[in-house]
C-alpha cells in the first residue's frame, strides 16, 4: 500500500511535456500490488491529482517500453465494474472515457477464485486485458502450484505470473504490453434464462460504446444508473423502449438476480481454475500467516499493537529520535558549534543590529527557524517516517484496520480510517488530505476533527514525549487525557452527525519482511515532501516573530494571552509556545522545549501545557488543507471548536491535578 509518490511531473523522461502514446490502465482490488507495479513501470516521475469532479486521487506516469511511449494510469481499487464506492466509479470512468490500449488486471495469486470474477467481467466487456497473477512468491510459499499457461489458454488472454515487490515478472509484463494484440478471447456462458435476458437487452442497443453490448446489458439489469444515462444519451428516441424492457426484466427477477449472477460467475471462475491450481493435501502454515492471524485477533492483536507502539513510537521516535538525535543536532551541532559561528559571521557582515537580529537574534531565521527545523523537527520526523514505512511495507496496516474496526464504528468511523489516523502521527496535514479515501462525507468530517484535535504530529509527539518522560507520571497523564478526549469527541460526533457508518471490508496483502529499498524510497519521498513544506513556514514564522518584536506587537500579543495562560495555571512566557503553534504545531512543541530547558515550568505546568498545546488549533498548513478538503466554513468551525476544547481541557486538567496533587 503506497500512500504518497513523488510529484515533479507525469513523465518517464522528466522533461515536463505531456505523455504522448498508448495508455495502460492498472486495475484490481486494493492491496494486490498495483502501486508497486505502477512505480516499477514509471520510475520516479509521477503526477498525482484528483480525478475531475471528485476527491479521488489518480496517479499517472510515463514509461518507454520497447522504444514506444506509454502513459501508465494507476486506477483506484475496484472489486467489480459495477461501482459501489466513489473509487470504483472513478476507476470505471477511466476505462470508459480514456479507452486504454491495454488494461493490466492485477490480482492476488492466493485469492484467485474470488478475484477472477472481475477478470471475467473485464474480458466479457471486450477490454484489452492482460492478467497479472501477482504475489506468486507467497502463493508458492503456501504450497500452491498455479499453471499460468493453462489459465492463459482458458481465458484467451495473456497471463503473467509475477511477484512485483521482488521485481519478478516485470520483464514479461513489459513484453506483453509491447506485443499486445487484441485477438479472440474466451466467451463465458451463463444459464439459459440469463443468456436469454442478456441477448434480448443487448439486441436493442445500437449506439457506439466502449464496452460490449453483453456487458452493458448485464449492467443495465443490475440497475446501474450511470450506464442507463449513457445508453439514454447514445440511443436517443429508442432509449425509453430499452429502459422499459429493462424494468420488466428487473421486476421479473427482483428477488434473486444479483445473487444468481454472483453464483454463476463464481461457478465460471471455479471451472476456469480446474487443473490450474493445485492445493497440497496438507498445506504448511507460514510464520507470516500466523503473525497475520495474531495481528487481527483482539486477544493477541492488542498486545502486539502495544509492543509496536512502545518500541516504534516511544523508543525509536521518542527516545532515539527526539532524545539522542535531537540532543546531538540541536545541542551539540547548533547550540555549541553552528549558532556561535554564524552569529559572529553575520554580525561581522551586517552593520545594523536590527537586521542582525532577523538572522541570528532571539527569533532569527537561522538561529531559531533553521535550528528548530533541522535540529529539532527533522530527526523526529525522519525516525517516524522510517517507522511508518517499515509498518506499511510489512503489510501490518490492513490488519490494524481490521483490529480497530469495531472500536472505530463507535465513533462513526470504520477501520479504513486507521490509515489517516496513524499517518497523522507523522503529519496531520498529510493525513487530512488522506481522509478523502474515506467513503462518506460524515466519516471525513469526523476524521478531520479528530486529527485536528487529538492526534499530535511526529515532531510534536517526539518533543512532548522527550519532555514528559523526565517527569514521572506526566507522560501517562498526557496519554490518558488524549485517549479520553479522542473517544469522547468521537462518540459525541457520531451521535450528533447524521448518517450511518458504512460497511467495511479490506483486502489483506501478505505480511512479509519489509524490503530496504522500498522502505528507504518511501521514507525519503515523505521526508522531502514534509521538509519542503515546513522549512518555508519556519522561516516565515521567524520573520513574523522578528517583525512582531521590533514593533512591540509580539509583546502585546503575549500580554493579551496572559489571562488565558494564567487561567490554566501556566506562566505568561508559555504564550510564546502557543504563538509558535499558530504557525506549526511542532514549532509550538519546540517552544515548550526551550521553556523546559530554561527551567520555567514545573511538572504540573508542563503536562497541562503539553495537553493544551496538543489539542490547540491546527497549524497553518493543516488549516489550509482542511479548508481545501472540507470548505472554509467547516474548517473555521472546527478551528473555533478546537480552541475552546483545548483551553477548556487544560483548565479542567490543571484543577484536577491541583486538587488531587497527582504530580
């Protein structure tokens, strides 16, 4: 599962010119390796953009195969050419309107019978299909033997066995694309009654269509409104007669048509696989399968999740990233070596003190902005994205989604929301963008609220973990507060917002050892995206703070915020961290780091400040992403609600600690 790709252009050559040539569309269920194959075919130069009129992302790239140029399109996951979700609608729209010269149907070798029903639909629709039986290595490890040539003979289309994550089959796929010749393919027969219905409806169609009349007739009988609209546009005056006949057929078989069609396609798939797949009498269970079962079982899955969080987030990101690496980069490199040297250099080159402070003063672009970005934020974000990429490449996330699905349904979400939630611990801006993959508007709004309120980004999380770990019990109080607020706000949102929680299902990719090349590529790509976003903002924040200082606006702002700080039991200097937080959450956390190193906060104040700042309004980048995804009105209402919730929670926590003497 790949969430982000490089975005410089959409070309194999990186020249910036639009890709010209034949089109290749990758289709298939989610988590079958389409993105891995897409990356292998296109290389680094990829464009990711919303499909027109939707919030669904489509990736496009260029490839040169056997001397010819191809545009490769990675379509969203789909289970059938009869769409249910927005992703499936977009995938089919690409097949209908862009008319690809080759359709690569990628499926999982371990689930051939179930996924082959979609292959049947694509072939009977008359599309130029090449079947890629992927994840062959895992199937072979399970003891399955698949006769690829026999399957190709039965289907009448090219079939290639592959393990794209290990580069196996890539040469054969390229060769099949280059030499593809649309010849005769297998014809799949249904029951006599169903064939009679199909022939009658298909015989009434005379327009020009991308799909075969048989496929169109089946979709009309399945009450596909988009296809009905297409037929109405193509057939003109004949359309009412066709629609009337379709309605009669649908009414006659209203009780069992979908079930009958599904069972017949499964029967065809079983027939195609006779003699193709050999299953051992006693199949060996691999360690990956056992680990997969442990990960989705609550009894073993919750302890496994706690182990992953402890060693991944706490030890690796918190202790190593925010502790060891930050101490070295921020403490040794910047404070002891770089800052004194650059301060001396700037003061020697710049004659006016007021301009000197722009670069090397208390809020200097170099001594503060660059130090925060490189010395504090960079090592924490790097360790988190490395941890995230390892989990992603291992196949753990789909299991985590199944594990938390029951809990997430209580807060109006499904297990699918685990991806943006976990990604939020890396960058809430990025995670807010990923909420577009959720099925309903209700889910997207609830997820956006929870991300903006209770999910700290990796840099903020790392700094806070490093700070609070020095005060016994403080980290536990902070963690419990965030979990409680996350669940309470989620439960309230699920009750208040209208709508039902959708059904959830997810394809499980194999669990395997992460590949170093994949992990490093993903980590580097995300780091590049993140750092290019934060560095300009940190520099801008430093400039604005410098302007605020020389105009005394900054001092007035701190004075204006002093009553709010006093109300939650914090010193007035802590207003600086909250002002930093307006620019970026991690900038604010770094401000807390400075206050703690100066000894201006006791453990009670530190945990209250950490909770309030974590819940505080989203950073500028996240707010702009919220505005883009949810609209200005919704984004503004969320920001106002979060501000009140943050300071209200801080006030309650401060009173609770004072009364109980907890810390």
